[in-house]
C-alpha cells in the first residue's frame, strides 16, 4: 500500500473518514480521566507537530498516531507514572521552559479494515523519525496491551512477562513495538484513573452494579471498584512502559 505521512492538522478531514478510522477505538470510559481532560486542550494546541496521519493514494486517512515531548533522564525509576502524567509533564515542562529530550508515543490507531498490514508499525516509525528530527533522543510509550482485557484479574507486572513459544510477547500490541526494536521497561499499574458516578459507569459498561465491590467490566484491563455509599466508581488502567532504541 502506498501512503504518505502528514501532520493531522494539515487539512480538515471529512467526518465520515474520521468515523471509520476511529470506529474501533477505545472503551467509552476511557474519556473519564479528569486529569487528561484538564490538559488535553493544551496538548493538542502545543504539540500538533507530533500528531501524524498516514494517508493512502485515495487521500483517505488510514492510520494515525501522536505523542508528547517531555524531559526524562533515561532512568526507569523516573518514568512518568503513565499516560496521564506524561501529558502533565509535557504541558508543565513547556510552561516552565524545560527542554524536552524524549518523545512519549501516546497512541496509534488503524482503520479496522486495514489492520494486520503493518500500518501501526509504519505509524510508530513515522513518530520515531519525527522525534529524531526534533532532536528528541529517547522514544518511550505507555503501551495499552489490548489482550490484557481477557485477563483483568492478572497483575500487569505478571502479564507483561507472558510470552509465546517464540519468545515474543503474548500481547500483539506489545509485539508490534518489539518488532521495531522496543524493550519493556516497567509496568505502569495506574497509567490512568477514570472516575464517574455509578450511573455513568452503568451507562459506559451496560452493566448494573447493585453492591459495592470490584467488578470485571467490558474492555477493562483491570477491575472497576464501585462504592455505592459514595455513589461513584474508580477504575485504574494499567499500561506497560516500553523504550524504542
């Protein structure tokens, strides 16, 4: 497939094309991270050069990926706690005029009908090239392992060590990064924190939560903790930090 890479803000994309591209995105509750809501506007405004789209020969967007720049000393123990704190560090680093040296790849999506053709990997490579051109010496990612939703009771620290017979990770999204030379650094057990009322969680999940306690939810990588007396639920999403060479 022939494609070119553009900044996502280089043009206005038709709604139907964007709907197709993001039609198999993330669970609805992923938007319930209140801290992300506080920072995402400045992320979009300030770091648009790190938001890329792959466009095919018909001028249709077929994949997209984005990231943020932060300062990081290269030590595992000083990594952000996950996706959300990476956004916070990027925004506050810019406000404090701290020189960034690291690209954090925050996400990548591929049009569902074109999955399995290597477009996710091409998106990651495009982001790495952009980082190199911008003088960012490290490239890291808080990877959301899609297969983890099948094992919500398993600690992320255990899951990230699971491999196939060929030694590659059990999870396909981790494997995509590994094929590009990335290595696992550490678990990020609370990469994001989503909060909402019990009614909101029932809407997002299509479930009922009659009692307080922990629940397995559709698309959840870990458990939702419901507190009926307080009227809310909290879900902490685990990710896995990986570093690209």
